[in-house]
C-alpha cells in the first residue's frame, strides 16, 4: 500500500484530479474524511499551513495546496513530461485549467443563481483554448505524447463543466474525444464507476 493519505471534506472538489491520477497510476491511498462540525472546531485548521484542506501525506511529507499535490504526484509517477520544456508547458496548461477552475468555484460558491447563464455563455471562450492545444498536439494529450498532470486536471474540470452544462462540449469535438478517451482508460473508468466516487458530491454546497 502506497503511503498516501488524503485528508479532505466529503466532496470531489479540489481532490478529484489527484484521486483520478492516483487511480490511473494504480496507486492506493487512505481517505480521512473531515466533517463540517469537525472542521468548525478549528483544531485541524490550525495545523494546516494555509488553514485549508486538502492535506496530502506521502509518508512523512505533508503537503497542502491541491496543485502542489498534483505536481508531486506527477513527478513521482512519470506524469510531468519527458524534459524541462515539456514540464514548463504542463505547468502552463495546468495553470490555464486552474484559471477556469477558479471561475467555476466562484460561480458555485458565490453567484450560482445570478451568474450561471452568463458563465455558460462564456464557457466556449475558455474551452476553445484547450481544444486548440489538443488539436495542435495531435497525440490526445495536452503536452507531448503521454499523459500528464495537466490532462488529469483538465479532465476533472471538464467533468464538472459537463454536469453544469451537458451540451458544452458539443461544439468542441477534440475535447469531446479527449473526454471519451480519458474516461475509457480502464483504471479511470473503474474509479468513476466506484461507489467511493459516486457517493461524493462535486462541491461542498450541493450545487453543481
Ligand atoms: C475548500 O479552498 O470543499 N479549501 C477549502 N475550506 C475551509 O476553512 N488553494 C487551495 C488548494 O488548491 C484551496 C483550498 C480550498 O488546495 S475546498 C477549505 O479548506 C476553510 O477555508 C471546497 C470545499 N468547500 C466545502 C466547504 C468548506 C467550508 C464550507 C464548505 C466542508 C463542508 C463544510 C466544511 C467543510 Fe466546508
């Protein structure tokens, strides 16, 4: 058993991409689920570097910040490019995904009722950037010819966009086929079909 522990709320949220990567890489991990009441006591928060979850433990290494966790796993499992130039492009793409993720999180937690229509209307302007990168690279991955942490992160964020707006990929055939190929990877498929995955809501406030 790999020495990995994820401490987080009972949501997919900011751990979904890491969980998908761990599954695809054939890794096991332990989940420590933190309830709202436990979190509100404040004892755990005090021990978190930025006062937030997720916390990820790899043996005696404790990591916070979901994207740092993804990059650590990318380095450990060969999902961070073949060289420094590919790694730089992977960082760039992962940061692009983070921009869309932040916009999505803002919608979900701050302005779902008032902002949803405008968000969906603007979504193609974000999706087309990733569509373009995938079209140019031609390998089915964002960078180089093998899967990277940026692919896992994009896959996760797009799963959420499809729930929010089921038709959003219809005008983006390359993204659609990216999603199909990622979903069909046997270990990802098994994880997405698992009860552990299905029982988790996407977000902490029930909106999606
Ligand atoms: C929330 O924002 O779940 N962490 C969140 N919230 C609690 O006191 N940049 C970093 C990163 O990438 C962002 C971390 C992130 O890792 S994730 C956190 O720690 C805090 O700030 C989204 C999520 N939200 C659910 C939630 C948190 C507080 C209220 C709703 C769970 C449900 C109730 C309590 C805990 Fe809840």
